[in-house]
C-alpha cells in the first residue's frame, strides 16, 4: 500500500508540474511524455511516445519560466547584496522554497530531489572508499560550509521575515544551503552559453569556488523540464538551444517511439559524474582519467631511483614553469583517448626530470623545451610513478566486494559507486603502464611486473591500449 501511495504521489506531482508548465506558456510536443523510470534506477525521465525525426522541437520554455535570481520575486534590496552567481541562485532558491505554496515555482520544487548521493553528503567512512581518487579532494564540504556560514546564513538572518525562517537554526539553514547548492550543481544550466549544454564550468579545486572572471560572465538558472532529461554519452539524442525569449529542446537525431530522450554532460569522467550528479554509469567510463599532482611527482623523484637533489628538482620545475609547461596536476587518460593518453606537458616534464645534470644545463642554455615524445628514461620514470600512484587507492577485499553486491543499503550503494570510480581509474593506470611497456620494453619491464601484481590483488588485468 505504501509503495502504491508513493507511486501515486510521484505521478500526482508530475502531473501538477506539467500543468504548471502549460500555464507558464510552455509548449510540449505531443510526441513525448514525462515518465516514472524508477524501475530503471533513473527517477523521472522523458520518453518518446511516437517516432521523432531529427531537429524536431520537443518543448519550448519561456525565459521568464527559468528560475534565476532576476526572475525570482526576491526583494530588490536583498538582490543588491548578492554578486556571486552560485551563492545568489542558492539564496533565490531558498527564498522561493520558503514561500511554499506562495511561490510560482512550487510545482517545480515538488519534482526536484530533496536528498542526494553526491559525495558532499557522504560520511567519513563512505568517503574513505574514494581514497586515491583526486575527486575526494574536490568535494569541498569545508569550503562550502564556510561560504554558506559567512555569506548566506548572515544574510538570511538579516531578513528573517522575508525568508520566513520561523526560528530555523543555523544548522537547518546550512543543510538547506547544501540542498539547494547540490540541486544547482546537478541541474542548473549556464544561461549565457549560446551553444548550451549542461553546466560544465570549472568550479575550482573544491567544486564550489569558481574562477573569478568566469563567475562574473556566467548567469546560472534552473530550466524546468530540460533538467528532467537523463544523460547518456552514447545515446545522446537531444540538445537545448537558446533563442532570445525562450529556450528550445530539439532532437539531434531520429528517436523511435518508446526510446528515452537523453541529454549529455559532455566528456566527464566517472569521478566527476559522481561528484556533480551523485551516481555512476558505465556510459562515462571512456572519459575516465587519473590525476597525478606535481607534488606527488616531485616527492617520488626525490625519493626514487633518480635521487634528484631538491635544488636540482626545483630548478628544473622553475625552468619549465617559465616556459609555460608546468601545471599543478596532469591527467592521464584512457589508451584510446582521441587527444592522447599522456598530455604533451606531462611528457616534457618527465623528459626534463630524466635528464642528467649536464643535459639539463645544455637544454637551459639553449632556452629550449624538451621533446613532447617520451624518451626511454622518462618512460621508465613515468611508469614508476603510475605504479606508485596505484598504491594510493583504497583496497577492497573479495569478501567485502561480495557483501556489497547483495547489500541494498545507502552506504553499500555509495561504496559500489566509489568502487566503480576506483575501478576505472585503476584501469587507466594499468593501460598507461601497459602502453609504456609496449613502447619501451627494455626500460619498464619491472614496472609492468609490479602492475600485474597490483591488478592481481584487485582482481583484474590491465587492458591493452
């Protein structure tokens, strides 16, 4: 009975949402429907009821129906105190949420999630299963808490009647900030992007702080119905386009009756899909990368076989930095990545680190950059780094893996997603070691053997590139 009531409630909220859209002058093609896809673990989704040709309009949303700071009924004196796009939209959404039935977006809020599986909401124990992945350091809960506590909550307190706080505690307000912030992370669009896709702006190291110039340039908004589309990198068949007074979702390829209509996040690794949207899917594994920080490389080179003195190491890094080659971290990609497995900057860095002191002195004297193709000694060093990087990941026992497979709890679900992320990243490193072994067999055999041992512990072999 409870399940039936839950289904009816979801259907009722969906119908109210669709009625609200129609009252807001939204046009929706009779060829599509908003469907309950929870049996596919997909929540709501949009399906084709009839065959759809390429470039057909699926729905049109007036700009006035997009939930933005400007469209919100938030009083002007409060709006004047807001300048950051992220925090501004969070405040506007809190305001509309607190209005309840008095908000013209009430039916929209009723179909948005109230709970999230993004790592922002994981326990310390659950986060430990992401150990080794750079995503663990990009969650930014501490930074988000600080931003909310110092910038938003005091503002809400100053206008307690406006926001209808009714005695809400700071902790309750903090939780509401996180809920709205995560809703924006998962659903908001960058409204100033003419060639619009889901918001994919860089949110800085912690996922919440933005590049200042980009922050000023982009206006974010919640686009009703557009955010009901699920995403699939392989089956993407629709896209949102901007016009002066409206946004239009169009098919970008023929869609058969019964097929789901998919948006696309772009080339996001599994770790970022999890961080932003709170789930993992094999459809984005092909974009998986492993981030190797410059600090990690420096530590290994200082302690590894090269035994570079810190002064020599710093001199080489400084020289490359002056040449515009050095970054804080480098991404190693899948073997079949169209842009290459190893970025040129990473190869130049390792070629430089592998030089003798005399060779580096000659390079520096000529004010030249090293080659962007890996030399054998550099390949050996890079292979060692990849092997060392493998050891940083959380290890799983076979028994624990089997237990997770049959456990339907929230914690088990999150651990399974963490396993999916780590599995992909370990595959990337295995592919990297294999590629280096195939290209320079005389220099990296030892690393290849080590990689085989590491993967054996984790129950798999590295794939050929």
